[in-house]
């Protein structure tokens, strides 16, 4: 006896494309061909940026380890502010860091 | 007709590919005209919905157009195009989940098995085809492609990108799952399911 499942699976029920199908596909292809090619990802700039970040992080860590008390002396002027309120100390530190970072690009283009 | 070029790349296909790659966009119309039925019917087997099948087939043609430069002519154009379409359909089904199939006859068995006794052969076939779509993707793809390729094991394995032995195992497991799920449906036909070869 033939396998009934096999018979049903092998049976064919073809679907005819609608009359405008091929034209619709070609219209979509033309639209796509008319679009400008996608911008390539700027890998070179990305890698330079990552490299610079790693360099800065390394330099910062080295500075931190080698400075010892000198770095603490650097932030010593913030101590009175921190005494008034710890959150003010953090805010002042963030402001100082922002000011430094804002000057960095200008310093680099000189 | 697609059938003509099923087992090997035709000269027409290779010529049209060369023309498209040389900048003649309109040559792609020849590829669409020759292969629209094939891609549409493969999509139809994956979704059982005409509108969705046409949308999926159009998307597959667009992907084929975009990646036409990757066709080296080593494999038959039909195999390459079917693989592109298959990957496109699988991605879409993965992203959107299985298609909404309306009232599923196989699921209805659990509620009212007696209601299926008077089903016509076409309805039974449709229920089995829908049951295939509810199989795990690896078995669904194996069964859909194998029967779409008219049971050509080597070509089906090539299109699926798996070894023939792997395809055989998936077909066996997929059929077993189907048999279990559709057992009552088949009993209504008076022709019990038997172990396939």
C-alpha cells in the first residue's frame, strides 16, 4: 500500500503568479538600483578612535599609579567643597573634567 | 519554464547575469520572468498565503539582485537562486514566526476529531501541508525543499547546504513527527499511514 503521507506531501498544488507580479518585482529592483549605495562603515576612523581611547586609558592608569600623593594634592582644593556636601564635590569634579575635555580638541588642533 | 533550468544553469540565465553585472538592469526582467513561478511556489509552500508568498518572492528577487555578483557560475543558477530565496524565506519566518494559518485542521483534531471524518482529499492535503509548517524549522525546511525539488535528495541537500545523510535523517524524523501529528487525519481517509521508505 502506498504511503499516504508521502502521497500527500508529493502532491502538487501550483500557484500562478498574479499578472503584475513580474512588473512589481522589476519596479522594486529599479527603485533599489536608483538608490545611492550604502555608506561604508568608517573602519579606519573607528580603529583610530579605539586606539586613542586605549592609549588615553593606559596613560591615565600609568599617571595614577606613578603620581602617588601628587594626584591627591591636585584635587586637594576641592576638599572644602566636599566637606560642605559630598555631592558638591562630585559635581565640581565633573565640571572640572568637562572643562578640561572641552579644551582638549582645541589643544589638539593647534 | 523553470523546470527546464531546474537541474542546471541555462545559457539564458548566464547571459542575463552577465548583462546585469555589466549594468543592463533590464536584463534582470528575463531572470524574473523565467523564475517567478518557482520562487513564488517555494514561498507558497512556506506560508500558504498568496499575498505573503508574492511579497516573500519579491524580497528574494531583490536579494538575488543585490548579491548577483556572488554567483560564480560554479553551481547551477537554479540552485544558487533557490538557495538565496530559501535563506530569505527562513530569515523572514524566523523574524516573524510561523505564518498565521487560520483554523488549523491538525490542531482542531484535539477538539473535535469526528469533524474531520468527512474531509475531502484536497482539504486533507492542505491540513498536512499546514502541519509541515508547524514542525521545528530544520524538519520543516527539509520536507518543504525535498518535495519541492521532486524528491531529488542531492539537489535538496545542496540547496539546504547540508550533507545528504543529514537531510535523510531530518526527513525521517520530520515524517515521523508528521505521522504522529496527522495520524487521526489520515484515519479519516481510510488509508492508514505506513512507514515510508
